[in-house]
């Protein structure tokens, strides 16, 4: 593999860390219980009276790779907390638990340790499942508004089968935890509306090595531990909070029909916003539109 000083992945990761630091966030680590350590980016100095906002990343690279375009925009309005989920980045556990509910409980314990009494939460993809579980777990007394972005919270067993068929790969882990350049290219083709056309294999191998290889065994267990999507019908129960659903209209990971169906069941107080010419990561593909939709929702009076 490429040494760090020649690795574009490492160089860009350094740039991402500077972006988070420039937004007034610092890298911090907290032992949330005797078994579990959570790394997160949080305010260098909390601002009294400013609402709190938690950004929960999806399955893939650590949080800094998924929320760069949001932290600088949102930090002036909120005390922003961006945790790495367990087995992503520097977050780890000795527990054998692997479900999205365990991830949510770990984020909840982090908020307890930080004495964050009330917050909004945004989750994308896998992180949307965690955000849903966190909102359900803590209730509207502590989680005020919820944003679910590109997340099949209501997916079924057939949704999983269809995704594997669209990927033209043998197993879901071949898509979500690529080990070969062609697998990563397939993930990009499904996740991004206009994926980059020229990506040499050496660059993709470096990206895979730096961002997907660590904790691979545990991440495979996380995929198998997701409780959502195991049954033939969705069994999610409604949230009490106001919910915003944001979705790329051309999403090929979780097709937009899931978003329309989710709107009908997740809450009586739900808005659906579709972003055109965007796929599974609208926060990266159309950050300006995504950010304004989210900010307007969070700042609107209930």
C-alpha cells in the first residue's frame, strides 16, 4: 500500500480533519461504559443557549468523510456532535452486541456523559436506522426533531434481496465492505448520481485499505446484526417527534419508493423532501440544497 505521504486518501483525510477543526470542533474520545469507547467531534467550547445537533454517519468510512459539507454550515447554529459509530474510526467495544439499537444506546450514553439534555438528530443510511432507534429510545423529551436521510428504516427482506440483485454481486458485504476495486466501483455507481469516471485501481485499493480494512470482521457482524429488513413486512412503529425525510430522487441503494412509504408510517408530523440529480448521498452530492432543507426544518417552530 502507498505510504501516507504518497496516499491521496491520507492527504484528503488530513484536509477533512482541518475542515472539522475550522468549524470549531475538536477530536475527542469518551469511555461511555466499561466496555465501550466512542470517538467523536464536538464543540471545542459549548455555547450556552445554542441547541444541540447530532450527525450520525452511514455504513462506510468514518464520520469525517460523510459530514464535511454540513459541519461548517451548521456549527454557527448548533452545538454539533459527530460521533463515529462503534467499529468506525476510533470507536470500539468489547461487547458482543452488534445491532443498530446498540449503536443508538452507545450514542445515548455519549450524550449522557456530555450532559446534552436535549438535541436534534440527523442520520444518513445506516445512521438513519441508528437515529430512528435513538429517537425511539430517548423519546421526545430528549430528541426533539429527527432527520432521516436516504435510510431504509422501513425496508423488508425483499428490499435486501433486490439490493444484492442490483449490485450484481454475490453478497451484501461485497457491496458494503468492498475488498476489490471493481466492488468499490459498483458501490459508487449505486450511491452517486454521477460517479467519477476515471479512478485508477491503485487509488481505489488505497482507499479500501485505509477506510474499509480496519475492523472488517466486526463490521461484517454489524451488517448481520441489523434487525431492520429481516422480515417480509416492515414492523417499525411511529415516532412522536417531527420527522424530515430527505432522499436523493435517483437513489439506487434505497429506491425513492421506500421514502414515500416511510413518510406514511414513521410519524404523523412528517415532511418528505426529494433532491433531484442525487442518489444515496445527497449531503455530499447536493450539499447546499441538503443543508438549507435541513436548517429550515430544524429552525421552524413546531
